[in-house]
C-alpha cells in the first residue's frame, strides 16, 4: 500500500514509521489515522519486523495533536465516534501490538500526539520535546485514551494537574515523572532508539509478544494479570524460541531466534 501521510522504512529487523505532515506539525487527521492503522496491522503480520520506531517528520514536532480543523464542527455523537474509532483502530491497536513500538518523541507531543506516544510500549524524547494534554483549553478532554494512560504512567495527581492546567512540560520534567524513559539530544534520538531496538530485536519475539500481553493485562479490568501471566508463561514452553533459548544457554552459545 502506498501512503500519503506517513513514511515507512525498514532497516533489517527494525521498521521506522514517520508521521509525515510537517507543515501541520504532523497533526493527526482522519487519513493519517487510517494509514497508521494499516501500517501497524501490516507491520505486525510481517515476521521480518521485530521492533517499530514511531517518529514525526521535521525538527519541530512528533505530533501536535488531533487535527483541530477536522472536528471543530462535530456534534456529541460525532465526537464520541471520533474517540471510539481512534481508540480502537490506532491507540489500542498499538498498545496491544505484538511487535514492540518505541515512540521517538522529537518535538511537540500534544493532545493526540502525547496520547499516541503513550500508546507506544515506551518513549524516548529529544531534549527539545514538549509534552502536554491541552484539550481543556479547547473545551474538550483527551479522547484517545489520554485520561487513562497518563494517570497510569505518571500517577493520578500529576495527570490531573497536566490535564487541568493544559500546560506543556519539558523533556526533563517528563523524564522525572516517568513519562519518558530517556532524554537525548535531537541528533542522538534516532540512533539511540535504533540501538535500543536492535538490542530488543535479538531477543525472542514470541516471548516479547507474550510479555506485552501479560503487562497490558494489568490495565484491562476484564483480565486478571497474574492469571494472564501464568497463561503466557505456559504458552512460551510450547514455542521453538523456548527450545532455542534454553538449549543455547546450556550449550554456552548465543541464541539464534528465527
Ligand atoms: N491541528 C491542526 N493544525 C495544527 C495543529 C493541530 N493540532 N497543530 C498545529 N497545526 C498547524 C497550524 O494550524 C499551522 O498551520 P498553518 O501554517 O496552515 O496555519 C501549522 O500547523 C504550524 O503551526 P503553528 O501554530 O503556526 O506553529 P507554532 O510554532 O506557532 O506553534 C504549537 C506550535 C504546537 C504550540 C501550536 O501549533 C499549537 O498549539 N497547536 C495545537 C496543539 C493542540 O491544542 N493540540 C491538541 C489538539 S486536541
């Protein structure tokens, strides 16, 4: 499939998805969300992709939010539909993807942009990044999972403050809050994420997929996380990666996961 709003690149086992509307600070319009859905579904079924890095085009923004020009005349039903479809098709899809997704937050990550970064499995920011959920300054609230994921990542008090104030925080503050795992210079951001991705890609992708399911189970009211862990743990014993990983250890060699 050819894309108009995103770029897709693969280098070995690492795929990079770039949101590519730099003139609009990579704001998420409907077409971009649809393309992101397609790209993540495709990447997940492509066995040669072991890790995905998500970044914004240009030097200014990761994503400056949902495209405000598209929903400013929506009514209540259309608003709810926008949030529901976005959550299902993109944000929940990424959180539950079996392939690890690293957000490389290379500038503004606001509203839907921060929500997109938070849906990824973890985040690395450049030191010029600014993050926030400014929705209440527009008379609306975060609708792509932001009220839930921000509180999960930084705690209820900080999440309440960030959402109520609509203020932006710096990359260093985000690091302090646990919202991002690392802060590096803009030049270092992609190489740093690629290094992390490369390390992850050497491990068992079936075990990583099982770990993602187990960790995410804690955030799903309908699933008992400990039970899910037991189930996923057991499933691992039936995989070729388990045979290869344990055999390689006992033979004192590096595993070669297929
Ligand atoms: N939706 C639609 N367009 C957006 C956008 C968004 N969320 N964020 C930025 N843009 C557009 C601007 O309208 C502008 O387009 P134009 O050149 O056609 O006028 C372009 O991107 C550049 O943005 P601009 O505001 O001129 O850049 P800036 O450096 O002065 O300010 C921001 C940067 C991020 C502070 C500012 O763009 C902003 O506040 N954006 C909205 C953030 C937001 O509220 N997001 C949550 C949405 S729910």
